[in-house]
């Protein structure tokens, strides 16, 4: 068990687990040295963080989709202390600079899924991102700037970059690894993976996590 995997594993309640596909991802991250020790502990990236920072300009950057994998340690975080939520939800990555996160979630049948929780001050995306960890990696491999902005989910990354006038170079190494490691393909758009990109407050969202979160956070 590598350091990144171990730190996340230790935050999980008894019925949760780190999926095999993410274990293999964390091994890949550690093997390439895409990690950093921070005040939050060990953080893993999909691209060398120093190269990313040095080549980031107002109009473009390298590195594909931004995401930070880490063990959530904030004991006062609402989603970790709320009585109806804490044993069924664990944050394991940050998806946006606005503070949006991704988490493991146990649904009403006890099945573990990967969900998104928008910060509320920026992204308001609250839904099941992927039914499986492999699909989650396929979503990351598409190459959006960040996966917290669902208004771009019906567009290819290229279409999104053209509209936002900011270009993100694809993370080819990560894309190739996903395709080869899991014998799979990379979708054109996020909607091929995210079936119902619901938002906080949606009364008829059709997304099971969004409905559950609304009920249990009130």
C-alpha cells in the first residue's frame, strides 16, 4: 500500500474501500513522483505540479484535467460530521479551485459510487459522477480544465476551451495509461459518463445522490 493510498484508506469507514482502479492510479502517481507534501498531508496529481505551475499562462496551460487526491482530515467539515451523512460519504479529491470535491458514497443499497459535491460558492454540481472507478478515470482522461463545471459536459474539451478562451493541453501520458491499463476508451464528452449532472436544489433532478444529499443535509 503506497503512501497516498494508505492516507486515503485510513479515513474510510468500515464498509468503504479504495477501488482497485484507484489503487492502480495511486501506484502510477507514486511511481512517477506526482506527489507533494502539504499542510493537508500527501497530495497526488495527474501531472508534474512544478511543470504545470511554470508553464501556466493567462491563455493556456499543460496537464489536462486538474484534480488533487488527498485524505480529507477536516473533522469539522459539514459532510463529515452531519449525523445522517458521515458514515456514507468520504471526500478523497478536490476537483476545482473553488473548493469543489469528489467523494465515495454508499447508496441505499450499500453500493459504493463516486460523487461530486460542488462548493456552493462556485460549482453547484451534486451528483453521481461515475458508477465505477474506471469510468471515473475515463472522465478525467477526457481533458476538461476541471470537472466541477457541468455546463461544459455536453461539449468536447476543445469546444469548451474555445468558448472560454483558455486552452488546456491534453495529458497524453495519463490518457494512454487509462486506455492501456484498463483496455478501454476515452469518451468524447462527460455526458457519456455522467448520466444526470444535477445541481443543489434541483427538485426533480433524477440523480439519486442529489436527492439523498438534499434529504439528509436538512
